[in-house]
């Protein structure tokens, strides 16, 4: 399912919208991922959610020019 979302461009679109919302700054982007993960994990099982978020975080790093994704990975880890 995650592969299908990537192929259709849904993951890329969500990443771009998240970057527009946060301006690509590390702290707001990390907080967005943290809170999105915390809220979504209440409704969706953690493993499929994190599997979906992995390409999203990678796309945010690529499109936002964020060289070090470690804070975003930690945000995802703590939120989920």
C-alpha cells in the first residue's frame, strides 16, 4: 500500500504540503511530525503508520534541503 501511495505521488504531495506549512524549518517540521505521529498512532497501528512515514520524512529532507534528518527521525520515533 505504501508503494502505491508513493507511485501515485500522495507521499510526495503530503511532504510538500508539510514543508509549506512549516516553512522547511527544522523545529516546526519536527513538531509537525511528532504531533502527527502521536495523533495518527492513536487510530492506526504503529508499524504501518511508521512504514508510511519513512518515505515521507525522506521526501521532506530531499525537498526541504534538510541535510541531517536525525531530529525528524526522533520526532517520528517519539510520536509513534
